[in-house]
């Protein structure tokens, strides 16, 4: 089962994603977690300097207090180099080949298709 972590500091966005995923059949084969901050996301991966979990895909907002999405990505890459990243943000960013950027409001089908492609090891066209 592939592990997906959604990170956003806006609670209603995480609730909306959770609702959408409950009606999306392929998500039944994903182990999905949610975090409302970069710090909470990291606490799901590392505890007392011990790696306790791995996520195949992290979907994160960028503009969050205390730890933005870019810092979260950099920290997770050190702990889990194979994790893939999707940035979902209301702001425009230059994305490199290390992660995929999607604008808010995100197209649900596009987001889920990308997650499906990333977790099935097929190339994104």
C-alpha cells in the first residue's frame, strides 16, 4: 500500500481533500495521512532523531507558518530521498524536476491522476 501525506495549514482544505478521497476508488489502495503544519508532517516521519515512517508522496502547501513547504521538502528529502513531492499553492512558483506544482484551487482529477502515476512508477507525460 502506497503512503500519501497531505500537508496544509488550512483545516477546511484538508477536510475537502479527505472528502474527495473518500469517493475516489483508487485511493482505497493508498494509506493516507494528513498534517496541518510542516512540523506535524515531520513528526509523522521522524521522532527523537529516529525515522519512524516513510511516505511515497507528500502533497504540500507552500505558505504555512513556522515551516513553509520548501523547508519541509528539503527536510523530508534528507530523511526519505525516494519520496516524491507535489506542491499545491495559491501562488506561482518555479518548479524544478524534483517536484510537481499545481495551482489552487487544484483540479481534483489532475491531482489524483498525478498521485496515481507517481505511486505506480509510470512516467508523467
